[in-house]
């Protein structure tokens, strides 16, 4: 049984680019979105970072000193640690990106410079979402008694307690299970149907609106501003996600 707290960390993005202005711009905007950013100004350093501590996503420029972006991508793909990390390629020349496509290096998306920062952020989000959809939903039983921690929220399964900003927070049994399931699957969108199934276990007289009502109560207890939640996000038309960024 794992007694170490599971610390839910924000998604990490490795930015590989030798133009410092662009690194600065990307870092600023990605951090504002809540991602953790590491940067490398050349391909050799990028590979070192990636293999030491594999990121959740790589933004990779093609024109780089030392090892170019094409070779970086190839080496990321051929190492077990980084083989499935999504790569967003950047290039100032469209012909170069066509070459990337032709080489089938396994980059997941491409953008031509100069790019719009909002467009880039949207692509990054979409790539991470695809990644999260591939991951299986973790059940509460699988987590056993692991303490879960994200930001100022700590959940203690054994004591059936939650603390927010260091203060005990009183949750009902269903609210507790709902939060536990969302935290265990942070970053993943959980549908109302799935939440209903796992938390309510086919109790009679409940439907997906029950989930919405409980999420509303839960937000009032854990969010700084329940009208603008930062922990439990609504994914319109689908369900809810515990933020990981
Ligand atoms: Ca460059």
C-alpha cells in the first residue's frame, strides 16, 4: 500500500528554440496557462533534459545549433522514455515542415513561424487532451489509501478528510468520492455518466443532474471563487475535469 502522498503536478512542457525572444514569449504564455516550462537553446541540451525528466509535451524548432530539430525528434522517438511524448514542430519555412511530414518522424503537429500565440496554446491544449483521453480512468479502489495533493487541496482517504488551504473542509460522503475520483484522474475529462456510475453506483432515483448539483456544492467548499472554478472545470456538453494546469 502506498502511503506517500500522490502529488498531482501541472503538465510540463519542454520548449526547444535558440531564439531567446521566442523562448521568452512561449514561456510567459504557457506559464500563464498554468503549465510548467523548461527550455533548451540547443538540441543537445534538449535531449539531456528530455531523457533526464521526460516532459508531457515538447515544442521543437527545426533550426537549432548542435543537433537540429529533426534529429532531436528522431532521437526522442527512438528512446523508450520519450517515444510517446507529443511533439509540436516549429519552423520558419513551410518547405521544411513538408520535409518533416515526408520523413514521418512522428511529430504530432506543426506550426509555421510567425505563429499566433493563442493558436499555439490551443494546439498544445488539444494535444494534451488527446494524450489524456488515451489514459484509462483510475478507479477509487485502485488508489487504495493514497493521499492526494494538488495546490492547496489535500485529500486523506483513510480519515475521509479534505483540507483546503490548511483548514479542514467538511464534505459529504458523495462529495468526497467525487473529489477523490476527479483528483485521481486529474487532467482527464470524466463524463457525467461515468461519475454517476462510479460514485452513485446505479442508485435509483439519480440522474446526471445529480452530478451537477454535487459538483456545485463541492465547488462552494473548495474553490476560492466558486463562480470561476480553477480546480474543477466544466467541459461543456461532456462532464468535468480536475485541472492539471
Ligand atoms: Ca531556431
